[in-house]
C-alpha cells in the first residue's frame, strides 16, 4: 500500500484536540449521534443526485450500519451513500473542519456546554476523537472511475491518506476506542444511545441482528407453529408521525406514537399536530397529558429534534413556560442548536416558534370548546390547571383563553368567565357597585360558611388547585369592578356589604359588656372581637381571617416573593352575632356559667375552623359533656 500523502492538518490546531476532549468529555456519547447523522446525510445526498439525474448507477436500499468488535476494540459506522475521493477527504476532513480553527480556539476556550461547539465549525466528525485514539476512514466515491481512499489520524495534528480497500460505494468510519471509553464497546450501551438519538432518523439504521418469532405452518392439530429467525435489528422508525399529513393519520396512530414515547403513561386527553413552513420550519405533535391536581410538574417531556435527529429535552426557551406541562415532539431545522443558551433565548426564530405554539394551543382549546362543550367540560378537571397556568404566565394566551376558561361552583356547574359574571351580578353586587365572587378552597372544611352564603342565594366557586391563589389575583386585575373573597374571610353580611343593615337588638352598653366577656374567654393570641348584627339564624361566634392578609400569607407559603407577610403573626376577627339568642343567654348568666358559655361558643367557632387542638380540645370535650 503506497502512502500517497502525509501532512499536517493545520498550523493552528495543536490545541484543538485537547479542547474537543476536554469540553465534550462530559457528553461524549454525542460522537455516535454526529457520526450517524453524517452517514445519513451521505445516503440522502446520493438519493438526491439520482433524482436530479446526476448519478445513473444503482442507488440500492439506503442503509446505515453500526457495528462493534469487542476483540479489536472498534466501533464502525458504515453507509452506502456518496463516498469520498482522496481529494474530497483533504477538502472536507482536513481543511473545512479546521478552517475556523484559530477562531474556534479563541471563542470556545471558555465554553461550558458541548452543544456550544459541535456542528458549529463542522466539527461533528471530530467528536470521534472523544472516544477513539485512532480514527480511520475507508471510502469509495460514487464518481465514475473513483479509487478507494483511506485516511487515518491518531488525534495529533498529523494524518495520512493512502489507497483504500473499500469495494462498494460509501464510507466506513472505524473508531479504535481508547482505554477510557471502553464502556462504548458494550452493545447495550450503544443500543441505548441509538435509541435516544436515532430512533426517528429518516434512513434505516442497522445495529446487529435480533431474534424474532415467525409463523411456520401448522402442527397435526391445526395450531400455528412458530420458529425463531435472525433478522436485522433496525433501531429506528424512518417516517415518524410528525413527518406525515394529519389527514393520513388516525387517532390510533397518534396514541400508538404516544405509547412509544412514554411507555408507562396514561393515555393523553388530546393532541395538536404542528405543521408550519413559513416564516420558519416546524413540525411536531404535542399531547395534553392527564394532570393531577397536585401540579406535579412533569417537565422535560417534550423532545426537540432537528431533521429527525434528537437534540434535547431541555426545551425551556423554545416552548412557553406553561406549555412545559405538555408531552410530545417538536422538530425544527431553524432552531440554532449548536449555540449557547443565551443565544437561543435571543434568537428571533425561537421567539416566533414560541408565539406560534401558544397560538396553536389556544386555537385547539377554543375549537374543542366550540365543537363539543360537554366533552370539553368533562376534560376540564384535567386541563383546567394547565389553562389557568397559561393565563397567569402568558398575556397573549390569557386574551384567547378568557373565552374558554371555566370556573366551577359548589353545585358542580361550570361557567365561562363572561357567563359567570352575568349569573352573579344581580345578587352579588355590593353597595359600591363591585361584583363580589365568593369561593371556597376546601368545601368540606368551609361548609358552614358556604351554607350561610347559599341561604342568601349567593353562589360559591370552588377554587382549590395549587395555583388558584395566583389565578384569583389575576382575575381581580383583569375583571372590571370585581373582587374575589374566600367564603370564610368574613361573616356573610360583611362579605358583600349592602346598604340595608340588620338592626342591633343590643344596646351600646350591652355591646361593650359582650365584648369584654368574650375578650376574657379567648386565650389565643391575635384574636380581635367585634360584635355585629347578623340574622338570628347565623352562628353566635364566627372566626375569620381577612382576605388580603390570608392571601398574602398563602402566597408567601408558595414562595411568591411575599416572605415579609409569611413572618407576620396570624390575625383573626372574632365576630359575635349580637342578635343570636345564645348571646342574650350569656348576658343574663353570671360568674362561672357566663365564662363557660362564652368559652364554649368560642371553642365551637375554633372547632369549625379546625383551630381547636391539643389540651384545649380535650377541655372543650369535657366541658361539653358537663353541659349536656
């Protein structure tokens, strides 16, 4: 074998290999993605040349093969694509890859992320040196009369090109795996990497063989017999559903694909097929998963591809924050994948894609709502959390969602926001002209308050999801002259203040006396007594926390930046219904009996709010037994 040429790759490159090894080391499995992607490009190019009439030979069935030889410690990636001549090797492997070498070294000596480098300077091929200390290329070009060529390099800047031994068109890249990377000689490891990066590549990728059971006639009883056969282990689906037209797909196709992506998940509620070619290219399918009410943030469930090559499932900047709850696939050749995250955030295509996806999701929800409201309402339990999250975090989404977002009341009725306003305006407008929405975040615990409201024909919404605090704040900002109060934040007459007031049956002196009796009966800190005139049927003592104060504390507990409120002591109002006959009875009692009755009434109110515990609860039970 005569050596045709020896040489140095470039005068600037002494420091390039250490950089590749150092930076890409944490993510060294990428070498396989890069080399398989290059092989696929070569196969697709020969098909293209044939279709343009620039190649008249036999194209053959397109195929990329990955093979491992544990004894020789090699991994070989082969394709039946274009192939290269010795001249092309010099051009593409030696010069192009390193034409930006000095700029590369300058720019990336501080890089942190492998994706910042790969592909940026045509360095995909050189990722081979992350795992190999010797890389060999054997190739035969499609051109008439081309000679096979061999290139070899040991990771220094020296290479040699000699005559090759390949007899069929295409390229073999042979990696002589280094000592540190022998984990990649395990078939299971390579299979895992191929499953991750190459599962949907557009050309079949063969990785060894597998045993399959096939039908083999019938036995004497007429039962089907089976036999085991060795077949090629093709690891990819070359036409995944996002590359097809929605009209050609059935619901079962979408569900089958979902199961392939997320084998152990519940079935999705519905999905959106993305397909846009202007002003950027984007395809994909996004699925709405069933969300549990505890808001488990299943992020990183959307996989990002570029021309069917898996890139990442960190899609934070491409997909709006609230859509991170979705599952599925996005494929776009227009996203700059090989640059740093800060660049990704600033990229205008990313912003456009982000806006487009938000719009598509809003359009889909709007269409579902308009087409079959009943079915939409049935799904609301699962999608409500997601829609509210979107409304809180994306202005554009709020503008669309306000027409299909639903709120539900304690009677399990669902209304759109405009419908609900219309429903409650007549009865629930206070003396200042503000419409007051009442809500509960725990219908069982706040039942007494709900019943008081219902007696006045007030409606009570159920807002009990983890983000409803934020949703309520947003609605108050957006809805004109509307305030939203939790049903236990005050006595019913004070929740929606009207002009007409109940008459007080107590004199001023009696009000002072009742106040003093109850202040003495209360031992808990932060309790402020107020005697109010309510309907005689209302409870004698009601304990509430102011709406604003409680909301701020709730948000502080959720980490909403209100930590100042979280440190403030709890403050409660103790409303004594002066018109209740028990209050008259307490006024007429004396000494110990008076104190016991007052204490009993306060403890009942604490019990109703779940605030009576420990020794106080034990004392209350004993006192109750005596009173009976």
